[in-house]
């Protein structure tokens, strides 16, 4: 016997059996054929809305619909109001600013009041997840969810599915990339549920700080690289940054977000040629960018166009198209160091390929090999200093240091221009590898522009001499840096125990009268960071650990 859940999306029961739900509180309770039934029914109303002057139907004549919006809205409220009036209903709008909620009335009190008014349907929008279901459980009429917190926005997801079907002729078997602030987006959650139910491959493309946990359990594939995420996509669905829902520093800056996740014309070429772009509006790109985007079929556009003749608009950073520092274009020719004297006294020839020692006294060398005759001079490895706070070329030469990782405290190095300047500071005699500041000003509060600094030449991320005390910020730093392939270098000391200290607790500190801190100060900080590393999977390096914690 075939289960009802295996019914094809296009094959739904006749009449009222096609949609048996009293409320529409989310996509989660729906089946594929129920979604298809709603989409098929909606086609009639699309034609009505585009039919010229006659846009009225009396199907809901004599019924009262209350739009109870406890959250600010313009477009959604207008959409429900216009829809109700065009179907002949009496529509009443209730705004939270004008309601008894402002007088201390609870949500349940409001629900009971609305129920006493004997409305025929209530449309609810609320800032708290689950609020719509709470009201639906208390009233006698159907309730429609117009958005509740981060939870769901089912009517928007149904509209998006209808748009895709009308544009591409189907809404199954497609590759759909949902890009942007997925963490705070109720639209993304409803779209993921609807589009996976209908048999599409859904991708989530977002910074790790804006990607909800356990997304794979929702049958989607997650990407932190925008180019990879939209490659071969049929639909690129862009989400706006929901700054009003963010309670912390989730992103370094709008500039870095645009550089890494903005939908530029060049980046859009990675999607399929016939791909459509969907955006909820308002659109954030600059004016010229917007015109370029509209050359693609779009939910906000009414025409189709090809890719030919597309130029880079003003305002699109050139570094997006350029190879990153240290990648393409940086290969060196093989080098043979001949007649060199090693510390043991013997003379050898040494072949270097790709920056690594390939052979001693090679019998053959690759074509194009450069030869340097050492003439019996000593050959010794250069020293790499992984934590300097200033570029001092004479001191480095005296100490045999040929490469140095510059800590971000000098400046601090929290911007792409500063990193690029520091990287060029020692050449050609010394290679300086800047470490990007993990937070702006090394203050431990807001993410620095780590992605842009990587493009400028940063080789890792560092907290500097201080520690990031806020665990939420530290978690975001670790996940964000890891998504960019960068190691985070951590200075681990619990500042509550080390403030003013110049030594570790012990006999010597006591005899000399030095302000000291307990050895556990490092262990406590490292324990927290190791827990965050285990949770995020980020690579880290703990710098200058000077004490041993007692593990017993």
C-alpha cells in the first residue's frame, strides 16, 4: 500500500481533501501536493491581478479579515490588505503601536480579544517565534502566518515557489542557492522547507557567523564560498542583512560582506546562463550594479536577456576578480645553489623547487633552473620568527631571520591597506607576513575585515597581546577565519586573574615583591578556547604558553 506522503506533488486529492489545514502557520506541516494545490490555485489570481481595471471578486464578500501586525511592516501589510479587498472581504488593520499590547496586555489576552470579535480570518505578524501558533491555538477562526520571529514566513515561500515555476516552467529538480543572512531569516527557513519538499537541491551560502547550526539536518548543502555556492545554480535567491535582528557583531563590515558575498555580474556568470535572480527588496547594491543585475531574469524584472556585453559596473571591487596574494602568478623558477659549504664542512649543490629543497647534488636539473654559485660560502637555513611586533631589518639580518610573522599590535593591523603596506615593508631582503587583527582595534568586540586583509596578504589571524574575553565574539572569529582557510593565533590568559601581573605566582615573585598571577590563568583561557575549537573545528595556535596546569 502506497503511503500518502509518497503522492507526487502534481497529484493531489479533489475538493477539500487537497488542503485539509485550518491554519497556515508554516510550511513544515504541508505535503508536496498541498503546496502544488496552493500554487495551482494561485495562478487564477495572478491573472486577475494583471487583468487591467477589473481586479475585484466577491468570493469573500461579507467576511472580516483582521491583519494583526505586532511588528513593523509596509509591503507585507499592503499585500494582505489588497488581497483581502480584491476578494471582497472587509479588512481591518491592527498595528502594535495602536494596540493594548502597549498597555501591558499579554499576547494571550490580545488573542482572546480578537477571538471575541468573531473575525473570519486573522493574519498575524510577530517578532517572536511561535507567537502565531500560540494565537492559532486560542482562536476559533483560521490564522495565517505573515512572519513570526526567525521561525517561518510561509506565504512568502509559496510566492517564491510560484515565481520560480512561472519563470522556469517548473519548481522541482532545480538547483537553488539561498544566499545571505540565513541565521535571522524566516523567509529562508520556509523556502528551504518548501523547495526541498518539492524535490530541489537547495544550497545555503553564507558566512559561518550567519549560518544556523545543524543545517544539514534540513537536507541542504552549506557553502561559505559564494562562487562555489552559486556555481551551476538555476535560481540565486538573495537575502538582505537583517540588522534589526542582530544582537552582536556577526560581520566585519558591509564592505567586506559585499566583497565576499555580494552578487556581482562577474560572480553571477558562475550560475547557469538561464538562471534567475530573486531578491526580496529593498536592493542594497549601488545604482549601476542594480542595472547590471537586471540583465538577468529576475523576480523584480519582466524581461529576459543574455550575458553578452556585460561590463564591470562602477563600485565593484577589482580584487574580487584578481588572484589572491600567494596564489596564481607567484611561482618561482627552480634554483640550484652550487658549491655551497654546509655546517659539517662538505661542499654540496642544493636544488630548490617550489620553495622547497628538492635534492642534494642532483644529477639533473629541470629546464629553466637558475644557478647561483656560492663559491664555498656557508649555507644555513634562515630563521622564521612567528611573532614579531615591529619590522627591524638590521636586527633580523644580524640574527639570521629571513621571514617574520608581524603581530597585529603594531598599528594595529586591522585594515587591508595596513596589511598590504606591512607585507611590502621588508622586501626584497626580508619577507614580512602580516597577521590580521581578529577584531577592530584589537578591542575584542567587533570582527575586523579578515577577508579583505587575507586578500591583501595576511597569512593568519591573531588576537595580539590581549585575549578576546567575549566567548561569542571569539566563536565568530574562529568560525569566520576557518571559513577563509586561516589559522587563529591566540594569546590565552584570563584577564581577570592577570591584570597588573608581571610574573607567575611562586617563591621568586614573593621574594622580589612582584605582582603575580596564578598559573591557572592560562589554563582557564586555553580550556575555554579549546571548547570553542572543538565546536567550530577551527585551526588555532596558542602563543607564548609559559606555565603548566596541574591536570590532576
